[in-house]
């Protein structure tokens, strides 16, 4: 039998250790300070985007909301009273029974009351927004790879509670000896 030989390049194959890992690793922390009521996941659990993972005790937030609601009510009452004074002194000043300085002061008080109401409403809106931060939701579909806190512990701003890895951007990490790279 006749064999025809051809010259060519043969690839050099060798094995190296490696693993497929996520390129998206997310450390989840709380935006509010409070005790952790419960954590719904452990390492290895798969989570979907929007799943609730951690619940922070909202008692302090709820109290701040109640205080700010009372502040809004007080500011609204003060504004109503100031507007009644402006109306009353306006009529009297037009008829010549009240000095214009009294009307001016009533108008200034009304503006101050209006500003106080706006400030109280902003504080209430801020406190109400904090309530949504008491629940930590998953920002991605992924897997819990680390859990740093347990129920009953304090969640503080910026300190990780969980680490998630997204399965959308996976990369192969392999360590190849420099001598093998050509």
C-alpha cells in the first residue's frame, strides 16, 4: 500500500485547570440601618430578578413616617391659620381698620408657613421612600454565593449582607503557564 505524506502543522494540546465563573458579582447591602428580620436565601440558592432576599425591621422608618405626618398636619394647620389672617387683615386694611404693616406681617407669616409645609412634606416623602429600602430585592437572575449576616444582626449602610453572581455573563478562567503561551 502506498501512503502519501503531507507536511502540516499539528496543534499542541495540553490540559490546564480552569473554571467557569460569573463576570457579574454583586454585593448587596442595606441603604437603611436596622435589625435584619429575615433572610430568605442561603448560599447556592437560585434567585430571580425582583425576589425579596432580605427584610430589615421597618419600625424606626415607620416611626419617622408618623412623626413627619404629624409635622405635615401641624404645618398645614399653621398655613390655614396664616391664610385666614391674610384674608381677614386684607379686608380690614382695605377698609382702613388695620394698618398695612399688620397685613404685610400676616403675608410674611403665610409665606413662612407655606415653606414649612413644603419642608415637612419633603421630609415625609423622604421617610416614606426609606420604607421601600427595608426590603432588599434581587437586582438580577443569579445564585447566592455568600451570606455575611443572619437574622437578628444589624444591617448597616454599605456593609454587604449577601453576594450574588449573575449567570448572564460567564467567563472561563484558566491558568496557563507562561511557557505554554506562544
